[in-house]
C-alpha cells in the first residue's frame, strides 16, 4: 500500500485519521468496466479512487442507462451508502482504468460512526455529489446533446488530468443517455470546429477553452461545487 495516497478526501484528513483508514485499506488496480458495486445489493467494499474515473449508472426497466454521478480522485465510491440502511438501485463501474484504495465497508462504516473528522469529510463529499446530481438532472432535461457532451468530456478531463480520453461511441451514448447516432453527430460537430479529435474510441481535447465555451453552464457550476470540497487549494488546479 502506498505511503502517500493521491485521493483528495484522504489527503484532507489529519495524519491520524488518514492512517487509520489506510491501515485497513488495500491498493487495487481498477481495470476498465470493473463493477465497484452492483444494484440492489449491500456493498462489500468502498473505494478511495486514486486514479481513473468511476461512473454511477441508473438503469430503467427498458434497459436504458444513463450516468448520474462521476467519481475520481476527489472522492469515495460507496459514500452514499453510509448515511442510511437503503441499498442502491444504481450500479457503479470503472469508466476509465485506474487504481484505488479498497476498504471493507464494515470498517469504513465503523470509522464513519466513531470519528467526527472522518464523518465530516465524507459528508462534504456526499453533499457535493447530491448537488451535482441535481445539476446533472437539469442538464439532461434542458441542454442540447452537444452542450452535454462538451460538459462531460471536460469533467472526465479534469479528473484524469489528461486531454487524451479512451471512450467509444457506445460508451459515450450510455454516459449521456443519447443514441449512438446522436453521439456521432455531436462529436463530429465538435471535431469539425477544432475542439476535439475523435477516432477509434479515442478523444483528444484540442482546445479546452473553446470546449468550455461550447459546454453548458452546468460544467462551471459542477466545477465550483467540487473546488469547494475540503477547503483544499489543490482542487483549484485539479477540478
């Protein structure tokens, strides 16, 4: 297990609180599409993401899926499940391969109940996720597919700290709740305008400032929410 966690929630804790969690955690690789928790089942583990990105997906009866939350090195997969007895109807899986510190959920729950400091930091993240969920719900209803795609690409870029993203059309459609043909059209428009380069499941952001101008205001709102997390100045450059 690494001595220096690169998860911003862990880094916001005191040395004693952080070491308590690290001593119960195991460093694990997160290959693409790894399921971190399935729907309608009690969680076995929680994950402090240290690299890569995880997506929380809602699936309807007809089989259609859409992303409702995104978690990177700023947070904790499984945080919502700490605050009550309900199990999640959503599922969470790895959208961009990376790594995490995995902790047994029972150990995390005990720390959440016994440590005010750990509880406060986790609840900060839960609050940010709740505010972001509300913004994304409005975004899906009110903004165009092109605006939403630009917003989503920027959110992934911020968490990966990279302009190169490995994303297929099918995957983008699932994330945005759009048909594959729609993704093809809007990605093509962004490419023609010189904002991205898209080929064979890879997206390269060519002009982040122009892509931000093409995105809806939700990107700036969500970025502001995440930058306020843990009163951490590092977030100003990372999210």
